[in-house]
């Protein structure tokens, strides 16, 4: 990668930090209360390292294979790693011990597999529950109506620890409130917190991507996941 490309990543992260700080302060929080996850999919180890050196808080990876390749190349050294993509049960074992947080736990069944693999490794895996807040058929995630019962069931598992919620909401229709789905997530987050379940600590609300992270923060997000805002457009 060229120096110009590196400088562009550094510049974009500086700009994102600025917007994050403004949104945090506007909603009565501190800039450092918000975790900036670099969504690193399709960016090679060198570009990921540039983002790590520029000071993102976390790297978020979508695909297990891609994560393992970059892990081998030491792309994430010195930076916590989150898994944020679709996770197949048979791939869970590759993540255990490598990722601080699995953000995309979209079913009780998947949590059960994580529990089993974490038990084998003798650890407790931190997770977020991914909510299909727009009830979209094309997306994974726990249905909002089933969230409480799923949370209770997963909370009983000894080797997973629920740390909060994650969502990839749809874009609201033009006639809908712009923050409709973020507000719904925020309400679910508050409602689950109020239940004070054993073995659930509602620390993180992960929502907001490049197009809408300021709005997400204003609605209570404290993890934002930025891809294009840091690395530019992805070339599929
Ligand atoms: C790619 C991705 C992002 C980042 O998307 P951008 O729009 O590029 O910021 C965030 N979250 C998840 C789960 C992703 O897959």
C-alpha cells in the first residue's frame, strides 16, 4: 500500500473520531464511552494494520476464513478482535480464544455451540445477541418478540456471557422516523437491563455503520462498526 493510502486511512479515522466525539457529547456521554470498531472485511492485513496503528479500538471481521488468514499475518496484533458476521456452527471452534466478543449471535442454537466450544477451551465467551429488529426475512437475528426468552435461555449457559445487543437495522422508509429502529433497539436494551438477569451484563449496544453512526450514537449506541468510512468503498 502507498503512503497516500495509509494517510487516507489515518485521516478518515481522525474524522470519524471527531464525529463520534460530537455525537457522544451531544447525548451526554464521553467520546471514550464509544467503541470504534473497524469493519475490516475485504481489506488486507496491511490496511488493517494501518487502521490499528491509527488507533481504532477494535477490529471486526465478518468471515471466519478471512479472519484466520489475517490473524496468521498478525494483522490484528495489539488490538482486540470482534466477530461481526454470519457464523456457522461448524466454524465456531476457530474463533474461540481469538475473539474478545462475538457480536452476531443470532440464535439460541448458535449460543449453545459457542457454549460447548468455550467449555472445551475452559473459557467464558463474551457475546452480543443480534436482533433482527426490522423482522427482515433476508437477515439473521433473534426476533424482537423472542428476545427475552432467548436471553433467559442463553443466560443459563455457563460458558457464554451476554454483554449486550447488536443490530443491522433496515433503512427506515421515507415516511418513517429516521431513528425508528435505533429507538426500538435502545428500548429493548433498556428493558433487558431492567430485568437484571443473572449472568447478563448489558454493557454494549452495537449499532450504526458508516452511513448512520452519528444517529445511532444519539440513540444510545456505544459500539459503532465502520467499514467504508475508514477504508473507502469496498471493491467486490
Ligand atoms: C460491513 C459491515 C459493517 C460496516 O459497513 P459500512 O457501511 O461499510 O460501514 C458493519 N457491520 C457489519 C456487520 C458489517 O458486515
